[in-house]
C-alpha cells in the first residue's frame, strides 16, 4: 500500500476502500506470543490498519501509536487507512474482507476498528480471528465484562462521569450514588444539567443509569436484541424518578441539545454539576476549554454506563502475526497509558495494571466495570419515554 508524503496516511474514496492495492505476503500463523523484535530480512512487513473514527483518533493512531509500536517492533510498517465518511466505513471494508475470504483473495486489511457484534452475519460466516488470552496475551488484563465477543477486543473506552466545579462543591459533597445525585439536584435547583438523551451520550447514559437504578442495578439483564417486556414495564419508574428532578434541572428543565453544550454551561459557571463524557472532559481540562477548577467523579454504587472501541482481525489477514502483535501492543502498559494521556480515553485494561501515579491521579473516576447498554430498540423506547414523560416541554426531534 502506498503512503502520502511519508506519513503513511491514506484517505480513500469508496472504490479504493473496497479495492486496495496488494499487500505483502502472509507471515507465519499466530502462536499466541508476540513476535521477536528483529526483522527476518531487510524488508519490513506491512500491517494495514483501517479506521473510520474521528480525526483525533486517526491522528493519534498515525502520529503516536504507529511510531511507538514500530520502535518496539522494527520488522513492521503500520499503514493507516481512513474510511471515515466513505460509504459504510469499516462495515464496507469488513464485507470486502469476507468476499476475499470466500474467494481466497487478499482482504488487504490486517487490523480494523470494528465491533464484530455490529454485523453478526460476518461472525456466522467465519470471518474473524478469535481474540483472547491465547492469541493476545494482554487480553488477560482486560476489565471485567468489557469484552462482549471473542471476535473483537476493546482497546479504549469512555465512560460518563460527574463533572463539577470544585469552587462551588467540595469533594466530600459530591454525590457518590444515584440516590444522592437525585437528592443533590433537588436541593440545588438550577445547578445540575444533563443533555437530551438523543442529542448526546452523556445525557443518554444518565437516563440509562436511571433505568438501571429502578431495575435492580444489574446491567447484565439488558441484552442485545428484542427488549425484555419485563424490563420495559419498569421504565415508568425511571420516568417518575427523573420527573422528580425535572424542575431542578438547569433553567427549569432546559436540557441542552448536545454534550458540548453541557460542558459550556459548566465552564461559564451557569451550573456546578453535570454529566459528561470522560474523554471530552479530560481533554477539556487539558486544553483549557474547561477551567482547572472542574473536577471529575464517578458513582460508587453503579458507575454510569460507557462505550468501548473495538479492534478486529480478519482471519485471512496476510500478516496475521503482525496484526496480533499490534493488538497485543495496544493492550500493554504503553498503549493503555497513551489512551489516557494522549486522547483522554479510558483504558480497556484493569487500572491496577497501570502505573501507580496514574492510578492515583485518576482515583476519583476509576471503576472496575463499565456498564454497557444494548442500544437498538431499548434506546428507541428510552428516548420516546423520556420525551413523553419527563421533558414534556420539549418536542421530540427538536
């Protein structure tokens, strides 16, 4: 695969994304252990990495991750291909890899940001390499319950947190449970805010946490697929809980239409407590768009939900060992520290595997689990119910 100006970054049209140039021959089959750090010959073996993530992630992979990986594994040359905004993105690339598998052709992709569960038909067709501790040794360090399929593996995440103005709220006054958060909001009218659940995940996951609160705080009850009628029947209890704080939410229930709008209210002092995505908040504090007085905390009874970015490897990769080495690197200490420091993400590995000073720095937001939400029809019912029963002052879709 060709590079542009030596930066190994390709921006492909749809046709190119589905018909990439030929890659290097396959290396040996995976053994479960990283390859040695000495090239077998003078030529480097290409690892084709495909992503459709936002610019901050693709830039990070290209400018930070790939050079650091290549320094440890000089036999490899990582080529980053971006398909963001091109057709179906990595979904199209995955379909193409299956076609290559069926015709014994080169899939021209070795590692891709992709959740195998998003296209179960590709799992059934046998496209994906199994990713577990036998093929990716550092998978043994993953947070409990974070991996939802053996065919894709999380390498970074983001959780919703409480962001608060420490000049107005002392650390010992920050709510630590959902019940305390409800009580705090009612006792401090106008000082708490979350965004509309269909306009930003920080608000959507707040509403999800309310649903978890009234269904026994057990996210494992919610599985992908058709919603469980018994769980849906309990949604009204969540609406009742959220109606209690509706008058106390910023400006008598004026829910912002997005994650950024919430952080703006926090930054300009309009509110003192809000729900926020961890990566947005951490980056905001780091780049100065949020004042240094903004601190972060996580609930201790059940954390707010979050989401994870996954990596997948087509089993017909022409550089299967290199692909496994790359994924294993992403889960080692260097890769996970980079997730935190360079993009404000959350690690996929257990915090206790990371440096002690980093654990201390983020002690207020560390959670041993990341509650997940199945989305789909569960989301549809959640959003509709919230508008019809909580924010009745705001037309759905506005």
